[in-house]
C-alpha cells in the first residue's frame, strides 16, 4: 500500500517535470493544493477500499445468516439450538467490529501522508510564471 502510493507520487512528479521539458507548463504553485487534493482523494479511495467496503463484521453476519437459514436452525457448541438466525449472526460476529475505525484510520493516514508528500513535491517542481527551470 505505501509502496504503491510512493510510486504514484513519483509518477506525478516525473510527469510534471517531463511535461515542462516538452513545452507543456508545469503546474502553477498556486494549483498545488487542488492538484494534490484531487490526486490524494483518488489514492485514498484505492488504498482504503478493503477497509471501507463494509468490513469483516458484515461479511461474517451474511455468512452465518446464510448457513443458519440453509439449515433452518443454528446450534452452538454447547448444544443449544435456535431458529433466530439474525440473533445468531449478530452474536457470533460482534467481536469483529464494523470496520468503521479501520476505515477512518486508513483514510486519515493515507490522506495526510499523500497530501504532505504530494504538496512538498509539487511546491519543489511548480512554477510561478512561465515554464522556466
């Protein structure tokens, strides 16, 4: 995940420098914030998709519920059985959490890291006016 983000940022910086050498303007320094905001939003979405897709708890509940309904009841290891598949699915998967905390942490960490690196790189390779090195 971190290596992919670093590769992406390196690509952005090299692309900016290459565009200038071809006669295309490098980004204006005043555009670095917006450029990095857009680039980092895309990176956060890609990097955190697993953590933010509903989490392990939703997947667990679905699996337990499907198995329970297929068997028409669900029995625990102590021998008690029930037909209430919703309750069984909730109780068996409660320890997994809903993924919200992991999702938020991933989004915040990736965004901060990406934006800081992108903004530093952009400010080191941007132009105020013209395309002068």
